[in-house]
């Protein structure tokens, strides 16, 4: 099991996260985040009611990508911890951007 993942944008690494020990309060917060997403999330222009675990991962990965682009370190840390806790085999979030269209794949 790998304890880190990268975000690549058009085949260039733009962010790397390595798993850290999470304080109890952050673990509780991540559980609260997960619970709040259970009812409804917004992916692109679509509201998704009762999203699947994979849809939640996609949602968090897209928000993590936005946090990396805006250099929001706090959001990066929380979303990265969420992703690696939920998908421990995550190796890469591959982002391809072409003419303002973003294609994101969890690998």
C-alpha cells in the first residue's frame, strides 16, 4: 500500500501528498464531511442525490484540484487526507485540461 499520491496536470506533477498521522479532531471532521456529502453533492452542473462513494471521491478530487490551483494549503491538507483515508490505493489524480474542459481520473 502506497502512502502518497500525486496530482498531475497534462502529465506534469503539480502536487504530492504523503500520508500523515491524523489527530482525532481531524478524523472526526473528515467523518462529518463524509456524512454531509451523503445527502447531496454538486458535480459540474448536476446535483447528485445520495452519491456513491466513487462520486464523493470525484467531488473531493475536483475540489482538491481547485485548492491546489488557488494554493489553499488548509483545503489541500483536509481533502488529501480524506482521499487517502477513503481510497488507500490512490496513486494519482490525473487531470487533463484542454480548451477549458477538465477530465479527471483517479488512478
